[in-house]
């Protein structure tokens, strides 16, 4: 974490693939050299499903949480806060509960890998259970931050009936333990701030070391220890990124393939190269139905259009600033004819010094900054941040999860501040 990663030089040849391309990745798979594929997924894989953004003030979910007078939005996933006031969490749970959303084509691609006997292990940060909904075998899924798939009492740890849990959530009510008069609060097995990651994550983490191909989909690789999985694979193992931007150490090894853009679109491109596209689309549409499939496809188009609009708006703003700077620079040049104006102050050697910073230098600095700025990447970063539904962020040295936004302070249940 915090380590600088140097992108591999374009002239450096790959060691395993014939080229750093999806065509070569497909060749690697079809040749039989990739039989233990490890997949890592994050929030980006569920974007097309319509799962609401947790942090954006423009979503109904954020508005619902704000109306509950939380000390901060992240408090809804704070174990200490939950023990005092569990109601806000169950407002969120009603919105996110399994059954409200449908898998994306990216989820179904991972299922396809499993059906073809190629999926070694799926590690996901997501709590939405869409991997299960897609039909990926449960034994192939590691939900690193837990999920809504099971629930238990936070006091006696007794499991709570799934059917009853759904009824409570649908009514927005808080369930209580029914075991021997315990009456403790019941919580889904989602990792809250201050809680340990599931034992299964640590038990199977070494499966990343056994991979002969790693696919990283829709994650910022900023959440540890999950993010460290990608670096456990051997150096000659190809790694493929499907994401809006380059993240973590991706792009730093000779056999890294970066597919930047919409996650589903990148997966479809790989399916095309594999000759699996028709099978993939048929399975996906058969699972979610034609109406939902079209809704997701239209949503993807709107996201692309919104991104283009944001880039255009940013470009206009930059252009306006540059023209304003050039105008002021010309005005300043014209004012030099009055260099001995009494309002200007001479220095000790009789030279005229203007108290105001030269506008021309400001404009030049702006131009330089724009030349060194990738506007599209800037917008992509903001889009990814807006789409990131990450109720859990950074673990401390003991494997507990703490929020990056609270870095430097102690979390409930922590014995020390985050590193």
C-alpha cells in the first residue's frame, strides 16, 4: 500500500503471452495453458445491475441514509454504531438485499469459466450476492467482505433463519435472536469496521499463488488484504485488468494486459476472441430476461454518454480559463507603455516592480498543467469513485477492517489506529 508502481515499457516483450492483447489472452486460454484461472472482482462488475452508489449525494440510497441523521454515512457499517442503533443499516439492507438486482454479463462470464472447468477461485469484495445469483458454484466463491447470504446473532453467534431474515428486511424491521431468550441483534455476515475478514479468505488466499491466469474486474485495488492477492501470482503469469483506469501494480509486469473502459464491454471483447460471445449472451439473457438485459445495455450507453459529456464540459472550462489568461496577458502587454506610472513602485535600483503577479505567467502555468493532464483519465477517476460501493475499506495489521476515510483515528473494536 502506498508503493509506487512503474508501468512496463512498451518495448519490453511479454514472457508468456505472444503479445499484450486480449487475442493473446484468448490464445493462452484456448491452448490449455490456463486451467487455474483466479478472478478478482469489485464494485465495477455490478455497476450495470443498477446497484445504487453508496457515497454519491445524487442517489436515493444516500438520501435515505442522510435522512436518518447519521454522524457520517460510513457509520451505517460501523459495528459500534450498529449496536446502539441498527435501524439505519436495515434501511440500507432493504435497498440492497438479494433479489432486488440481477447479475451482469461479467458475472455470467465467470460462471462460464466455472462451467468449462477453468475457474480456480473467485475472490470478490462485493456483498450483493450477484455471483451466487449468476450460478457460480458456492465453493468457488470467496466473499472477502462477507455478504447477505447468511446472518447470525452478534452476541451468541447463533445463525438466524434466512426466510425470517428476508421478512424482517422487507419490512425494514430489526431482527432479534430467538435462541433461548438471547434477544441479541441479528446482522448479516457482512464485515463491518472493526471486524475480522472471513476465515475462508485467509484459508484460500494461497490459491492466487497457484493461478496460471488472473482476471481483475472492476476494482480499485485499494482495499487490503484483498488488493494484495493480485501480487501473489508468479511473475510470468498473465494478469488482465478490466476497469476504467489502471490500478495497483497492474501494467507493471511483462504479461499484464490492460483493458480500460466499461467492465462488461471488456469482458464481451474477450468473449469475442474466445469464440464464446454467443454462448455468453444466451446464458446471460436466459438468466436475467430480455427486459432486464435491455435495461442494462441502455444503462451502459447512458454511462458512456455521461462520461463524454463530463469530458466535454471539463474541456470547455479549461478552454475558457486559457482564453481568459491570454486576454489578460495581452492587456498587461499593452500596459507596459505606462511602465513609469506613479502607481508602480521602483525597487532600489530604479526598476519598476508590479505588486501583482504577472497574469502571463499564470496563463503559461495553466497551459503547462493542461498539457500534462489526461482529461479523460481525470474524469474516469471521478466516475470510478462515484461508482464505488465500498462499505468496507482498510484493514489494520490484525486483519480488521477500517475505513480509509477515517485513517489516523481509531475504529470501534480496534486496539490501534490503522497503518
